[in-house]
C-alpha cells in the first residue's frame, strides 16, 4: 500500500486504479485511518461507518478487477453534507429537532447519481443548524475547526465538507450553498468550490430557503469537481427546477483563447454602496492584488476596477428571503422543540414572521431586477473576479469576526449571497496564502448557464497559482 493515498486527487486515483497501482479498498482504508486520527478534533464528519465504506470499496475493487465499472466515480470516496437526505445515514441537519424527519427511505438525487457511478459514500459532514450561517458550530455537534489552524473556524455552512477535503478525509465532498455556504468554507480551507447556476444540479427536497439554495462540489483540485459535475448535473424528475441536459464535459478545456477572455476585476462586488464600514482586511487585499498581478504577467486580459451598481441592496433582499425561509421551516417544528434551537435561528424565525407576502413578492421583484442588471454587465466582460471573502479565517467559536457588526450574522459575507439571488454560477479557488499560512480565496462569477466558464478559468488559474500541493501541517498523518 502506498503512503498518503488520501492526498491523491480523484482524477489521479482513477488512473491508478486503471493501472492497478492501488485500489478503492486501499484508498478507503487510509482515509478511515486519517478519520480515526483527526476527525474527533476537526469535527468534519458527524457520522461515518467503516463497514459501509469498506463494503462499497470492495464492490468497486471487484468491478475494477473485472473491468466492469459502474461509472465515472467508481471507487472515489465522497462526503455528503448533513442537510442532504441519505438512505444509509441519518440527516439531522445539525439540530436536535426531530419533528422534521431524520430518516429517509431514499437518497437525494445528487447522492443517487454518485452511487450510480460507483462513488463510495463516506458519511455525513457537519453543518450548523439547518445551514443557517457562514460558520459551522451547532448546539448538537459543536465547532468544526479549520485544518490549516485548529484554533480557527472552517467557515460554513458547508464547513464539515470543506474541512473534510482540506484534511484528507476524501478528495471530494458535496456541500450546499444558500448564501455562500460552499464558497465561504472553501475560501477559508484553501479549496475549489462551485455554486452552480440555479437548477443545474437537481435537489430534493427543495430547501426551505427556496430558490437561493444550491448544491455544489467541493475539492482540492478543479479537475476533481469537474468529474463530479459530469455526474450530478443531469436533470432529475424529483426537481421541477432542473435545467435541461447540457452537452458539456467539465473536465476538458481549450485554453487557446483564454487570453482573450475579458476578466473584470471588482474589489467589493458592488456591496460597498450598502455598508458604512465595508473594508477588506489589508492582507487579503494585498494577496488578491498579488494574484491578479500573476494573471497579468501571464498575459490574461484583465479589466481593472469594474463597477457593479446594483439597482437594489442585495443584503435587504437576502435577509427577507432567508428569514422568511426560516419562518416557513419553523412551521414544521413542534412547539416543544423550540427551546433546543440556535438563538440566531430563532431570531431569523421571529423576523421572518414579521414579513408579509407582499414583502416577499417585492423582494423577488427586486431580485429579478438585480439579475437582469448583472446580465447586462456581462455584455462588457466575460467573467468577474474578486475576493471571495473580505477576511481570513477567524476564531472557531465566533459567528462574526472582530471589527464587524456583531448583530448582523451576515455582515462579513457580502460578496457571496448576491449571486445566490441572481442565480449566476460562482466558484472560489485558492489563489494565495496570508503570512500566517491561511488560504485566500478568489471568487469567479460567470453569466447565467456559464458554469463551464468558471471551471475553465479556475483550471487555468490553478495551473499558474500552483497551490494544490500545499497541505495543512496542523494535523497528524
């Protein structure tokens, strides 16, 4: 058995399986060993079952021996966020609430697709209660820590999925993104993550937060997420928002015209207009600028300082939609269980109940106007980039970093949720490190249905930034 198989990307593992240099059982055993050594401290997985993992891996190894593969992911270990229903594991959603079913007799479409391609389901990854915030702490499961520094948080709400991949608990994981919940933790954990065009990856059941919520891949390399996208982007009958099938291979890119791509750089994604004290940490700003200079040195067509001028404040729209979603979800929770719920989520429920149907309809109308505005911006540029987060990872027990509005749990995440509202595809890629060796994410936003453009630019940037071999040193191996 080779050492550190847990560090090998899924794309390379598949080639190694083909050449019989290793097999899914060996890989799964090493990931299980890593989980046993480190998961208790990091808290990335809330549930995994060694026997189930090994059984799947043995079945996959047998298929590789017989050259009768199930699909594109045969033998690849993948974690599933504990907001996504699974037949083989509980779905507790980071909560003590049990009036919302925790057991399912079926898999969500994304899980079923992974299984149909031979993927090895590792278990369920940590989420804050109902995925309601940008950090990953819950009354039920405690704090998820950042593998790059175990005193800091992994971001959220897909903090468990991101910490898992960063720590080597599988090369791939599935997260959800209702306001940045894939991109925030991927930025903090030094990973690639993608929020698709809404409807591109089918979901069931529909999130209580409605059409701002998405499912997306998380990985160390762009290529690994690309394979996963090829599997999970086909439509599904259980999701009536599913987009029609597309004839796109996310793993293949033609870089011949990459330097003609008009890349617009924005510092604040148009959000400076709506916050009195919106500032990017000095070091984040410096490291983003260094990375953009690398892009310029490569000859990429950079258009500096493009200005986004949203017709309506995305923060106001998002709060109405998020809080009414929380209030809607609360209708399914028994009165006896409200005492168990996170106080921040209770606050969302209270605010959500204060809105009228006309408030919600007005927010939807403003959301649409912002989306149309952004589509016109993409007549001038092909893609938009900027910092994914204005801050680096902060204390593990905090919901909001020091210096930001402590009463607004989303005050420090203004660059991600605008694109949940407009439904545009957005990725994050690790572009640099702070002087304290904390990852810095760059967000990539493309026109509607332009998910492949995000992957194309991200794959090119991954080559020129050359950071995917950097691993956290704070965990044991």
